[in-house]
């Protein structure tokens, strides 16, 4: 009897020793399910954005051809097993051009979002916290905002040659005023808080107050705004390329592909459909991610909605 009891105790101790090894995967799965259930927009949008990033990075390994290779003998072929998205009027593989075009759109979107966020954050912090500089800075920003971003980008591109770098610069300059006004509005409400008055009374320098108390509280709305700037930048880049004021025609971008296929839209709609679909899905994914981040960072707003 004692031997049986001892063996049962040993088995239970062994099972208990193995249990912690099984708990982390279970907790991880439950945590992922709970996160998806609480924030479905972040889960869906983040998954789609990640998929587009994977497509852009690994485009050469996804069965693509040279996106700039000309083949007049196989021009305007319909989608088939050989050419999944068909070919354009110069015989180039649309599937390859669309996948490589993701690199241009995502590069422009993420770069513009980062640059305009950093510049707009600096301008908004200075304008919102330093009172004598507010009027001057905001009048300049108002002047830039009075010009539609497309027209401003077209004007800037007209002064330079077409390239991805110049497109990024033009769109960034057009987006900075909107970011700076958002940050300024947040700073105007934060600088009246009691903890800021206490920091001023304690003799903390202006830069110290901005760095310790103002800047951390502007990061949440700035993160959400950056997603919308990213989506807007991709649309503006496609528009500029579509009208011939963006990236050069030899660079495969979704706007260039649609511009080249618009003459054959009625008879060969697939030339425009596939790049337009990828652009729409990417912009939708970024906007979903932004909406999810807004609800997650401000739960009170989500409850009111």
C-alpha cells in the first residue's frame, strides 16, 4: 500500500513539474484571443499592414519577374496561369509591378509619417508652450494649410525633378501644418494643468517641463495621427504619379501603373484594377490600425462612440 501511495505521489509531482512548461503557451493563446476580442480593428489592420510589408520586402522571392522588362510580343494579355495579373501595353508583368510598387507606396507612407510627425511635434510643442512664438508660427502654418496639399505638392514637384525622395519631401511639407496644429491643441490644454504649474513654481526650466511633462502626453494622439498621415501620403503619392508629377515612369508604383492603364480602362480593366485594389486595401488597413489605436489609447472615447 505504501509503495502504491509513494508512486502516485511521485507521478503527481512529475505532472506538476511539467505543468509550468505548458502554461505559457496556453496563457499566450488566451492573451492573443483576448487582445483580438478587445481590439479587432488593431488586429485586422495590423495583420493587413504586416502582410503588405512582407509582400514589399520579399517581392523578389514571390514568383515575380523584372518589373521593368519589356516584351512587346506578350502585351495586354489577360490574367492567366502564366501572368497572374496579366500584362500591360508594353508586355510588362503587372503582378511583378504591383508587388514592387508596394515598396514605393509603403516607403513614402511610413517616411512621410515619421518625418512630418517629428517636425510637427517640435513645431507644435514650441508654439503651444511658448506664448510669444505662438502667433508667428501658427500664422505660417495657417498660410501653408490654406493651400490644398495636392496643389502644394504639385508646385514643389514642379521645381524639382521627379524622384521618390522629392515626392517624400513635397508631401511632408504639406502634412507638417496639420500635425503641428494637432500637437499645439494638446499642448494648450496640458500647459494649464496643476502639475505644470507646480513644475514652474519649483523652478524647472522650460525645456525640462516640455520633456518631462508635456511631450509624453502628446505621444498617444501623435501616434494615431501618424497612421492617418501615412494613409494620406500613400494616396497623395498615387495621385501625383497618376498625373505625371510624382515618381518617374520607370519606377513601378501603383500610381504609375494606373496612369499607364487608364487609356485601356474600358477594354483592359485589370491593368488599373489590381494596383487600385492593393492601394485601397493598404489605406484601409492603415486607417483601421489608426482607429484601433485611438480606441485603445482613449477608452473613454470608445465608450462614448
